[in-house]
């Protein structure tokens, strides 16, 4: 039986261990080859690249030029040719605590700095070849540590205490510039610097001052509240007084308006009656003028004579005699009586 071993194109041929014509040394060599082949096959393994990772193959430490996509299976043989998964998902690098000295020489510690980053899949092989599988140690941790030491030395303790959060943007900008200069393609999405730790005595001093400021602020707030309450009470009294004044003023205006309204109504009523009397007078005058005009048209001399004869003479009684010098029928004079007699 013959055994052939294939390793990335290299083939190892073993001799037949069942050849009855070989001598003892040949048999021993065949047995040793079989043992080696069995050991090789025993160390051969298959592996899979997890989703969200890119596989990087290496042979005796040399990185293969082509990345392995997620999936598999892929053969691996111990450390001779291996496959390492490189994370290409968004990840967070936690920088170890950094001790530094301020401008005054005071030692402080930044306990935690978080760097959010992501390596694109197409930049995995170039970055691993250049910086190794622990590329973030050189490209992130070392850069952040160096930059924090420089910033700490250039700032006073008070500046760091009051504006350390401003270091977030400064560190992110520095890391982005470094990646751009190295053409790594490593994306820096955010940097978060946690509050630095100060020496115990300095922290106690800050805490005492903070407590004093808190107490002072509390007193200020109390006084402000009391002042506001006093002002509110005063405003309420003034508001009530103003309300009373406005009510009285409104009542006075209402009375005046009512009196003016009543006077106006009386004036209108008076004017209305006067107008009514005027109209009545004018109507009576018109009636009289109309009657007068009609009478003027009616009472002619002929009509008056006829009316007199019809209404007066028909009912009149005349008495004549020698001893009656006057006309009994009415207050006529002698001349009148003669005239009546003649008629």
C-alpha cells in the first residue's frame, strides 16, 4: 500500500510497506515514514471562519495574500499553516490605566479610555502584514497613551479637572490623522475619556470645596426662594388693591354710563313728544287750512243766499203789524225789515 501526503501543492510519497522483497532497513524506513504520515494526518484539522470575521492564513508566520471569507471549511495544520479570525465588526478597545504628571508635577491617573473603531474587511490582510494580528496595540493603544502623556504634561491640574471631556475630540482627531497618514483604513468612530483620578488629599480638597459650594448654593437658593415668596405676597396684595381700584373705577364708570344712558333716553323721549306735538299741531293746522280752503271754494254769495233761505227763512216766522216796528224774525232793523219785505 502506498501513501501520498499533499500540503499546498507539495506531495510526499511513501514507499510500499508491503513489499516482501525489501530488506530490514528499507522496512524500518517505511515504518518510520508511515508513522510520520500518521502524525501529519492526526494534526490535520478543518476550521470555519465566523460571520463578522475575516480569516487570515499564515504558513510558518508568513501571511497569505488572500483573505478567507466567512464560512468554510478550511484545512489547518498546527502552527505550520494556521488560520486566524480577525474581527471586522465595530469594536471597543479599552486602554489600560495611564499614569501621567500635570504641568505642576502632580501625578494623576486616567483609569479608562474607550476607543470605538472598525477595520474594513478589505484592509485586514495589509494591516495584519504590516502591524501583526495585534495591530490595535500599535495603531490605537500606543498612540492614545503617547498623546495623553503629552496633553497631561501641557495642562494644569485645574484645566484637566474642569475640561478633561475636551480630550475626547482631541484624541479622536489625532487617531484619525494617524490612520490617514499610515493608510490603514481603520475607522475611529468615537473616543471616551473617563474622569481622571487625583491624589487622595487633592481629591479631598476638591470634595470639601464642592461641599462648600453646594452649601453656599443651597443658602443662595433658600434666600432666593424667600425673596420670591415675599415678592409674590407683595404682588398679591398689590394685585388685590389694584383689583379693588379697578372695581371701584369700573363701578363709577358704570354709574356714569347708566346716568348718561338714562339722560339720553329722557332727552330722546322729550324730543319724541315734542316732535309728536309738532306733528299734531302741523296736522291740525293742515286740517284747518284744508277746511278753510274747501269752505272758501264752497261759500260763494249764491250758496250763502241759498243756505240762508233753506236753513233760516224756512223756519222763521214773521209777524207784521202797525204796532210792530221791527222784524220779529230776527234782530233786524227797520231798514232790514223793509228789505226783507221787498224780497
